[in-house]
C-alpha cells in the first residue's frame, strides 16, 4: 500500500531516519514548531536507513551532501535551514 508518512527531524547537521525501501522524500515543513519530513512510502517494504543533512544559509556543505529536499524557517523566519539527503 502506498501512503504518506511523517518523520520528525532535529535541527542538527546530520541524522539517520528509518524509512521503507524506495521512499520518495517529498517536503519538509514546520509543524507545531518542529521540522518534519514527509515521504511517499510503500508500507509493504522493509526499512532502510537514510541520512539527512541540515545546513544553515551560508554554511559550508560537506562533500557527502547530495539531493536537496526542501528549506524551512524557524525563530520568526530569522533562521533558514536547507535539508538534503546525504551519503
């Protein structure tokens, strides 16, 4: 079955999330003051680990930074963060 799942994120440089194999990472938005990632998943699949990197505007991006997912704002829009999938 195909579904949309939510994955809460921490605003840290890198974290690992468990998602069903082949999950399509769709967007990141703030919900109740916290960043959350939404993904299109096949609920029948086994899970895999995916690395998520979050970098502020102007911060250096490491070589492991790969696919851009989305940008979110916090602290009254004074902090801007960019979310990527990384190796």
